[in-house]
């Protein structure tokens, strides 16, 4: 974080300062800001966030022992450290981020890019960060830090030398993106897609689209909206963007896109396509598996062009990315048995894309194996969407369909109903049972996809299989 006095931090969060030891209101703090006491280092600021299972106030002592010099708390704690007492610690974290980013932006060189979408946010964030790192100091989220805590924690990592802040915005509820993006008012708003992920919590896909459009509404004017023209709901946001005075840059495979791809080819070693930008035609060789990542790459290229990166530099830097992120189409195992661990998140769109990729990268002498768990947060559409994935797996001729967990049983039944029988499809109670089955079932030449929502935990099964067959 940039250097601020205790008085300045107190004013930013509308708190009550209580100094300790030799501190005064003019004591300067410039360390890491986080809600996790385990990440504290000398000079850090610990935000005591209450939680459903644990209360951050219980860890103020541990944070101070690790080096924290200031605690933002909702009530005073009996620990010898300066404290700022606030009504809401998480809200205070956001307000501190707002203040810090505003001060850095006032220096004139900081550009802020916000990214949202039902799928692809983290991959696109990583792609864009890799491109922008070649231009100057870039701050981007660790993992999927895109909620009311993770997004401000990322924002607070900016310094006076930061040229680019890439923020990823998830939507826990209507208004979430508006709040988070409103903290920084991005210069560039990137909307990737509107899908069924989390649709159950929003009341349907149209409500999800409205939530994603909050990023366009929060963008700084003048600014730019980077929109997926292949997604009709995202493309429709062009009208909103232009009404607000934003420039619109479209990406996709259609002829109307400003940054577009064609001649897409998928193999076990990556994905290749031709990228057209204006009059330039460049070959992009992504090491990341899956045709669906081409759209994420186009989004990253488009956003990078807006802030001044050349198409050639953007493509060259993308080609250095080896994996999208841990547990996202992550290759494990060996050439003998290849495991694709894509079980960090799952929605109907990402599940379909992953299954299609598995089918595309498997040779005629190899066998496709899909290890599938439940897709959560789909609400009333959950049954229908699991049916659809079961049907798709059979129609793609996935040769072994291993369904794990009671919540995914309907996927298994749909596969059997579509004609997958005689051990081609199997339903197992949990990941331990799946591991025991797969350790003897898998054979040389198998290509194995492991896919489920994060809460199901199949990413750990993917890791175990990767280690077993490495």
C-alpha cells in the first residue's frame, strides 16, 4: 500500500483512531493490507473481518506477532497495537481501497481494467496481466480474488509506480459488481459472457445479464467497454455503453468484432488461431488447452490494445502463458495417462467446453474419460442442466463417464438413458471411491478430464490422479 498516516487512514474509513505505544496520528504505515493474519509481515495492516465460523478479532494478536502495526476492528481488542474502530470492517476495507487507488490515479499514470463474466474471468485476468507486465508495474488478483474482500485487497497493492490495475469482479448478488467497480471506476470494462453460472442466485439468466452490465455502468467516462460480440446478451450492452459515452471495442469470431479469431485448431499441446486486428493478421499459439480460451485471449488482447499495447506484443506475451491457473484446464500426469484438472469451477457453459476439448484432443488410439461432479448454484435449472451435460458426454462419445457424488446422480442417469451402459458410465459416492476405481481402471493412452464446481472438491481428486500417473 502507499504510505499514509494513521490519521489519513482513519479519515478514509470513517473510524475512531486509538493509538498504542509510541504511535501518533502522524505515524506512517505503508504495508500489506489483508484479512488473513497468516499473511502478515512487518508493517502490515490487519483487517479483523467477522465471519460465520471464525471472527477476525480473535486473530489480532497473531497478526501483531507476525508484524502487523495497525488493526482495523469493529470493537477494541486487548492487544498492544494501534487500532481504528469502524462500524463495518469489510466496508472499511473497500473505502480504504477507494482512497488509495484515487490517490495513485491522481498521479496520472494508473490505468484500471475491470473484468467480469459468468466464466473466464480468472483466465482473462491472467492473460491480460501477462501482457501488461511487459509495459510496466501491473497489479492483478491472486487466484480468484474477486469478491468484497479479495477485490479491495488486490486494489490496495497498488503503489505510486503502478501503471495498470487489473480487477476481477464476481457477483455474489445484484449490486455486487456495481459496488466493487464503483470503488475504482475502471477505465476499461471487459464483459466476457453471460451464462448459467450462479444464475440460481439471481433468479435467471436475464437477471445475471443485468448484474454483469453493472460493470459497464460503473466505468469511468471517457472510457472503453470491451464486449464479447459472440454473446448476444453482452453485445446488447453496446447500447448502454454508448449512451454513457464509452467507446466500444468488440471481440469474437464474427465479422463485426474489432478483434476477431478464425481458423481455430485444438490439440493436446494447446490451441492455435489467427487473430485479426484492423489490417493485422497474427498467428496465436496458446499453450492453454481448449478452444473456449480463444475468447478469453481475444478479450485480453482487446483490453491491452485500448491501453496502448501493440497487437504483436500482446500475442507474443500470451504465447508465454503455460496454464490459465491452477485447477483450470491444468495438464497433469504424463504422456502415458494425461489428467486435465479443470475442477475449480463448473457451469453448464464451462462443462460443455471442457468436454468438447477432451474429445478434440484425444487421438484415435486413445480413450476419453470424464470424471464429473455437480454444478452448484444453478437453482431450479440444476436438474435440467445436469441432464444436458449427461447427454452431451454421450453424444461426444466420451468412452468412460465417471460421475461422483449424490448431487450429480442425475447427470449419470441422463448418460445411461442416452445409451451409455455396460460400465461406460458409473456413479460413485465420493472422491475416495472414485480414486480407488480410477487407479485400476485407467490405462495407457487415457485422456482424463476432472470437472466439477469448486465446492464439490474434485480438484483434489485431480491432483491425486496427477501424482499417481506422473
